């Protein structure tokens, strides 16, 4: 069972960015599988940490690309990155402290919506400037 099905409409046409997006989808799918199969809180927390780490590295790569371009919305886009990073770090912190305080299904739905919307809308906006 796949939580997020990757498809070519998610591509922005830049090899590194597309690979990163595919990897983020894969890590999110892995998180879904671990939750679905009843993995331990520690294993789920490790997967969340992996996701955060990859998100941060991806944002750095993405921002480096569009900061060296004529992309007009770079500041707004960086703010979106900051917001999502803070949100996921907050979720991870709460989950590590008290897993029962987090509705992990809601977190997964949030990640799915955010990831697909961000790629399809915000990231498509800078694609033509790369």
C-alpha cells in the first residue's frame, strides 16, 4: 500500500529537486508504513527525525538554486520553508516527549497535503527560473 503515489506531475524539471521530492515522498510513505504496521514509538520518532533532516537539506539545496536565479518570490518561498520546518520540528518534539499527545494520522494527512501542494504550486513557480 502506498500513501503518496509519485507521478510525473510532481516533477519541476530539475534533476536534484525532483530526486529530493521523490525521496521526501518515499520517507513519508515509510513513515505511513511504520505507523500502519504498529512499529514502536522510537522507530516512528526516528523516521520523523529522518524526514526533518532531509527536509532541511532539501530546502537548503532548493534555496541555493532559486537564490541564484531571477525567481521573484524567493523571500516568500523561504518563509514557507521556515514555517514548515518549525511545524515539523514542533511535531517531532511533542512526539518524542509524549507520542500519545499527537494524532499521527492527522500528521500524515498534513504531510501528504503539504508535500503535494507545495510541490504542485509553490515549487512549480520557480521551475521556469532555474
